[in-house]
């Protein structure tokens, strides 16, 4: 019975129409989806007025990627310290990567693996004559003994690492690969981006957009300033099409599928790799509480689109204001990523001390716990120093942080580094107690929450107590017994 | 608008949350227990039992209406007061931090094979300590004149219903909220410091498992006219409804007796225990003679302030005179 009174012909027509409509909708939504996934950092067209070269893409941040690789090399080499080498070769190798500019520097990390082939083998393939020392924080770093500048601190660490077996000083509690790496990320990448490119270089008359960055360049002053800052952030150009976990796996060399955006079967370190703070952002974001990686990368892309839209003309006042607003968003979130790291490693250090205390109480070996403690403390210290290498003077926050952390970790014999002598040797004294030191770690976590609003809160020492408190609490009422 | 919604939510939670004493489920359980008591122990028929349990003279008395009014007014007041009161988490954080500065109590540094029992140990310890601090607080509410002036509001009830727990002056409400926060803060901090993340609260429907069973076993009958008593030996361990009714008695010999909530052991230790007597008639209130204003809602809120003022004034006058 045909209740709806529809003829067979009409039904066929309607069916055909529905199929066509569905197909069209599907095709349209697929293309829109693909377009959304093309929202990467580049390529962006050349907008320089009067440009006569052959380039079609104005994006350029090879120098920054070269520095990421020099940083990776430095970290790797710091673990090769040898006190018995009379030639001091380990230190010299580090210096080549820190302040040298010579050709022939190999990429030590990441290197090709069967399931994760890397396109480049030499640092110069990304950019020539680059070093880290020329771009390192020049201000005094009060978190390290000796009243040294950022560059001097890294030189001091490199010198010590070269003469320390495996780069780990178990007497004073210094893990140099971690200290050097975490501090360098802040002193070079974060500092250069947020205290230089996204700060004074955003003024309309500095590196203006109506002129090429340098004679013959395919990019304007502002385009390149913005690109350089993005390069230091360390995100792959196609980050917006990846999940936080994908970006994390790219940095770990675990997912060629996620890394190889241009499908050439290998990973291009210039644009397809995740480095430094972008990697840490992904590590926090994959927990689901934060979205640092895409917030920062998205702001970089939006900013670059804004500059490109000026089409090689000088940026207007409103465009500069908008650009600075993107820069503010980038640096606030970047700072939060470093603060999240400080928070996390303060929690790790607390946990390590508990393990050391347990080992000491039971008379079992504390070697592994001590090794982890020194490593995590190095990360904590490095990130805390990085935090102080930004644009803002952290004032009292930095003072508290440095005092609570000390110049060195509190060792099981309760000794602690308190300074350096005129030759750069560490001076030690009796510290407080592990109880006090653990309390300091809790307070450091509190400071990170109060001053920087960290929300991922990995290794939160107080979260268990908060959860317990929540399970006991109910809406208050005035009740009698 | 937000305040109205919060007010409705708070009132709803009072009866819908198993963490709350007058949760509907506990009230139904109390009714069932009352039926059992009256029909099996007291040999009443179902009609008589119903008449006794739902006695109009009790639930529609002036005293009970004051209780209902205070529930509504206090709920509203606490919307504004709660946010400014210190939380148990703030206290727990403070104590937890202080624990790092001493060496007598230490975090557990060895493997133990009763780890699975820790949540039960924590839950029970919290329940016992909470009961103890309730006993202490209740005792001082009776012993210190200024606090008695506040607590009198509760004792002025002439009829007892489960809602009489809300016949509480807001000042006393604040004291009890702080007591609860301090108790929870201490227990949480101590256990967390020693056992870390190995502890949790064992719950049924979100309520502490021991509180749940205590309330399900008829805790609401302590504020009722159903005089359920236990065997004397049990009344020396656990406070029966009849024992708490003795606490509300106007008879002088019952004054300052049975301060406990769950356990009678505190009263035994401090010499304030009184087992119940089914043959003894009890009238509820502060004194035998009923005052005209004792159920006037304004009087209930204002009189403690007036009394406190008088106590302080007397105290100052006496001390100034002494000094002169």
C-alpha cells in the first residue's frame, strides 16, 4: 500500500537526487577538511616589492633550525665528558657546536633510523656559519653561582661537562647534558624569540615590511623577523594538522607517518621536525588539559598571514597592534610551557628524594634514585634558569625560585653547592634537610601555579591531597550534632 | 538569579546527597526502623505506629516550624558565608607543609603488606577522629558561657524532628564548619604525608562508608520523639537515639550529659555518659517553663548576640572593678 502516494519514477528521481546531494556534500566537506589541514606555517608568497629572484616561498628560518640541531649536538656531546682526556677533546667538540661557525659539523641528533629516515646529515645543510653563543642571553643569570651572564654560564657548564665523566658530577649533583640543554633552550630560543624578534623588532620602523630583510632577499623585514621567531619555537610547519601526541612522536622519532608531510619518505629537519619547547608543549598537551602547541603555532600562523596580507607594504598601526597581540599570546604560552616544566621536575625531584630516603632507611642501594635525582634536578634547574631568560624581569618570583632550589641539589650527605671560587670551582657547605628541601619543591610548584597559571601540572605533589579533600567535602550547611 | 539557583541547589542537596545527614534515603530508613521498634518491641499496631511516627503535634508544632524556617534562612546565609571560610584543603596544605619541618612523623619508607587496607584504615580513622572532634566541640559549646549562648538556640527546641539539626545559630554553624575543616585538614595531611597516594576514602554513594551505615541505622532518630534505646552495654559504646534525647532533656540531672554523636566512649572517658531509661518521661528544651518568644525566629537569631553582649559586659565590669 502506497500511503505517501509516491510513484516509482518520482521515487527513483528522489533517490538519485539524494545520492548526488550526498556525494556533493561529502566531496565539499572533504575538500574543506583538506584545506583546513593545509593550515601550516608556509609556504607564503613572496611580497617584497621589486623582487627579481626565482623564489616563490618567502618563508625562511633555516638558521633557527640549524641552532636547534647545534643544541641537540651540544646535549649529546655533554654526556661524553672525560676527566682523563689530556687533550680536553670533549670540551673542544662542545665549543665547536656552541660558539664555532666552521663547516663540517655533523648532525648528531636526530640521525637516520630504518623507520625514521632523516633527509639532512650536516648542520650546514640547514644554514651555514651559525652558532649558539652569538644568540645567547647576555644578562646576568643569578640562578647560577658566580654572577655570570647567560653566555658565561653556558661556557662554565661546558667546561665542567668536558672534564666530568659522562657529564654527570655525582659529588656536586650536576647533570650537565640536562643543565646545558634546558638552559640553552631558554637562553637562546626563548630569549631570542620573545625578548628580541617578538619584542623590539616588531616596531613598525625596525625591520620594516616595505623593504627586503636584506638586499635581494625574497622576504621582507617583518616576514623574516616573524619566521625567525617561529623557527625558535621549534614546531613542525604542519603542526596544526597533527595531534599533540603525533607531534610528540615526531620529536621522539617514532612516527614517520606524522612527520613526513610532503610524502617523500624521509623527514626534512627544516620543516617536518618538532624541537625544543614545541616538543615540551606537545608532551603537556597530550595529557588533554592544555593546548599550548596549537595556541602558539596557530598565533604564529595568524601573525604570518597578517604580515603577508600587507603585500609588501609597511604595516599600519592597527596591524602592528594586532601583530603584538599575537606575539603576546605566543610568549605568554611559551613562558607557561617552561613553567609547566619547572612544575613537573619539582615534582620529580620530590619523588626522587623520597626514594633516596627509603633507600637510606632500608640500607639498600640509592645509586639509581640518586642518578634520577641529579638528572631531574638538572632539568628543574635548567628550566628555572630558562624562565629567567625571557623578556620579563621575574623579580621576587625568580628570587624565591633560586633560593629554594639553591645553586645545587641537596645531596644525601646534606651538602650543597653555595658558590664558586675565582677559578670557577664549586664551593660547598652544609645544607638544610631533605624535609626542608622537599617542602621547597612543593613551594616551587605553588609558585608556578600562582605566577604562571600552569594547568597541566604534571607530577603534582598536592593533587592527591586535593582529590582526597574533594572526596570528603560537601556543600556546607549549619548543622548541629 | 545565581543566588536563587544556588539556594535551590543547596536545599536540594540537603535531602538528595548521601553525604548529608537528612538524605531522603536515611530518613526513609529511620521511618522503617521506627515502625520496627514500635510494632515489634512496643507491640503497637500499624495504625498506632503511624500515628506516633507522623505525630502532627510534633511536625506541626511551633518549635518545628522554627526549625524549618532556620533551615531555609541558614541555607541562604551560608551562600554568602561559605566562600569566606577557610577550606579543609587550605588547612591540609598548611599542616602538610609543616610536617616537612619535623622528623618524628615520617613518610612510609618500607614496603608493607597491608597496603590494600589503607583506604579502610584512613576512612575509619577519619570517622573516629571526626566523631571525637564533634564531641569536644559539643562539650565546649555547653561549658563556655559565650558558646552556650549560641548553642542554646538548638536546645530551645521543644519538639525534635530530623530537621532540628538545622535549628542552629549561624555563628554555631560557622564553628561547626571550621571544626569539620580542621578535622579533615589534619587527617588528610597526616595520612597523605605518611602514605602518599595510597590512601582514599571508602564510600557508598559518595558518602564515607561508616557515616553511611551510621545514618542508615537511624541516626536521624536522635532528633525525634521515637525513643529507641539500646542494651545498656551497647549504649556504653554507641550513643542511642534515646541517649541524645536525654541530652535535650529539661531535667537538671540530664544537663551536660551525652555529648557524643556516634561513639559513647568519649562520654565514658570524660564522665558525661548517661544510659537511657525507657520509664523516664522526658520533656525537651532548655527549661521546664516555656518562654513566649522561644520559637520566634527573630528572637532565635538575635538573642545569642544580646546574651554574648551581656556576658562580655559583665566580664569587663567585674574585671575593671577588680583592677580599681
